[in-house]
């Protein structure tokens, strides 16, 4: 990841902590979860939480839910709700929430044409529901939670989400096509990692 990318992310976080509640305050990154990014975020004097899309279940189903992120943030701050509400949430493998066929087909099990269609349909619904649920968090909403045996209300308006996915050199418009417009409207422009320039030796070989 380029240093300029990290600086841009930190500027987004700083603006969010200062102003709060403004649109386009979250970041979608193209690439793998970078060690420099994790280290830099952890060095900030604010709570952080990291998880993967593959660990998040739809509300109503058994498993880890988006609301559990809020509970974990409150627990990590020993019940300091005001501090927890200004945290940074990193979500990895975010391409797995895309409704683009390129990120669904590789995950399907073998079967007849009808069985595969049913799998695709089921996966599309699941991803769509997760997107819509996450959109409300990104736009700012109040979610009930339970931590340390007590109930409370968590305002997500001042959270900063950094979403990391491997989009395989796709164009920005292609990436956004896999998500609801209400979701993408909350994001900063995708930060595309600069590709390594070919060495002189490689360039010579291509010219031969």
C-alpha cells in the first residue's frame, strides 16, 4: 500500500472524529489487508475492531452479526460508550459481499444447472441483505446492544469503516456495480493500489 493511501485514510478518520455524521466518510480499498494499515490504525489512540465478511451472518441466523461488532467495541473500551462510538472498524475480504458473478461463481458447489442457479440466487439474497444492513451502519443509525449484562444504544454515526477487498484490477464502475447504490454513496472513491512497474529486463523481453 502506498504511503499516500495511508495518509488519505487517516485524513478520513480525522475528519470523521472531528465532524462526525458527514457522508462519504468510509473507505473501500482494493487489495489485501496491509500490515502497514493494521499497524497504523492500531497506533491511533482509538478502539479498533477487525473481522472478515466470511464471519458475518445475516441477522436472524446463527453466528456473528454486525451488531456483535458494536458489543465487542464497547467491551474493548470497558464500557466507555462514547469512546466506542468513535472507533475504526476494518472488514476484510469485502469482495465476498459483492453481488458480481465473478465473486460468487468460484464459491459454488458442483451440481446441475438448476442447482447452481438456486445456489446463486440464495447467495445473491444473502449478500444483498448484508449490504443493506451494513448500509444503515455506514449512514449512521442507533442499534441496541448488550454488554457486561447491561442493555444500551449504540450510535454508529461516528464510526469509520475501512473495507478491504481483492477486486482483481476491476474498474471503479465495475466494483460499484456489485453493490447497492445506497451503500456506495457512503464511500470515499476506491483507492487502487499502484501496480509494480515492469523492470527494464522484463520490458526488453516483451519487445523481442
